C-alpha cells in the first residue's frame, strides 16, 4: 500500500502531519512522533509581536512595546512569556532538523507587513523545509473592509514568498466573504498551498467575576464538516497543495479529508489527548480502507468526492441546503 503524498513540493511518506503545536519544543517528543509514523512536523508560530519586541529591545536596550500606545500593547504577553524567543526558535529549528529525517515546517504569525517578514529568510537559512504563514486577525473596526484585510494578507504572502526559495503555505480563515475567490488570489500571489482552516479561539464570560476568560478548547470531529465542504470546492480549482487542519481524530476523518481533496491532514488535539500511539491507528485505518476499496495509491482516492464533475457547484450547495432543511418533519 503506497501512502506517499506530495505536499508543497515535498514528498511525504504518508499524509499525517503534526500541526503547529508545543510538540516542536521537545526534541524527544518530536522523535517519538516521527517514529510513530508522522510524515512532517509544523513548528508552533513565531509571532510578529515578539519579533517586534526583540527588535525594539535591541534598539533601545530595554523591552519596550513596538507601538507607542501602551494600552494597546499591554494586552499582549510579556517578552519572557512566549514559549520560544526568536533566537531560541531558530536554534530549536536547527536542532529539530538535526534530530529528525522528516521535513520540518516553520510557522510565522503576523497581521501586517513589517520587519518580522525578514525572519522568513532566517528560518530558511536555519533549515526549514517549508514555511506556514498564519495571518490570524479578527476584524473589529467597522471602518476596515473585507477587501482591505484581504489586500493586506495578499501583500504579506507576496512579500514572504518573494523573500524565500522554500514553499510557503497560508493558514486560511473560513470567514471570508468569498473563500473560493480569496483562495484563488492566494494561489496566484505565490502561495504553494493552503491550510484549511485556522481555528479562531472563542472567549467565555465569567459571570461572577464579570471578566472575559480566554479558553483554548481542543477540536472534535464535528469540526471536520466545514473543512470537507471547502476542500471539496477548492481542490478542483487550485494548483497548490491543500492541508486539512481541525477536526481530524479518527481514520474515518483522514479518509474523508483525502476524498474531499486534501494532500495532507494536520493533527494536534488528538495527539495532545492520546499521544503518538494515535498515528499508527490513523495509518492502519487508512490502509485498511484503501485495501477494501481497491486503492493501491493514495493519489487514486484523493478528490474522489470533490466537486470536480459538478457543473454548478453553487447550485449544488444551495440545493443541498434546501433539502436538509426540508428533511425535518414535526
């Protein structure tokens, strides 16, 4: 059974990729993931804000905010609170490359063009096989349009893609007015692939203390449905690679993602819950299904359930929406 797949121009032994997570901070844990069968590992994000803080510290010989508005910057973690400083991040990347044989994908997280983009070159020099670009931001200003946000992201993608020779993927939000159009523009702007989707954190309220409480909840399989829909829509349209991120917990989730058009699946939550032993379970389940359904190669099943042969994808989605609403009877 050949589980080999091509992702971002990299030949991977199977489609299971460890997504951006704290696993990369521990070399032994990363080795165990590779031994369990992981085909690649994505480092957690190096943030624009921490890079700006370091650059300001070098200039002023003290840790000062990158912006003059203290109230705004006070919301962010203190420099020492980030898991890895920029320099430590580069050294950790070098150690991972020395310890592992699988590709290591670095991750940059920013929301506007700036000096942090230059770190893409340093990550490439440190040995990163590819770069995952995360432009997480929540638009809260009613004066900022969706077109403004997308233009800024496209500018970042272009700048980073032109700065390095390694492939660049973009971790995309599902909350764009036209995901298909924006994905196509990213494809044209130099992105080698897309990761579907970024998980936006949802804060909670403490009604006794009257405070907003940030909560990070692990994903669950029902989140996969949103990914399947857009993988099915985008996979026939784009030249670049597609990764499914969020909601992959079982062999069935892996199979569905590939049938929808994913080249790889990224797993984190299931690893945090159950550890590296999860990976052989996913791979065995995928191999068994392929054998039962006559697929000797992963490539022959990829995209088998996407909308490639659908003459009007929008009408297809609209019709299914109406049908499902009409299915409930009282």
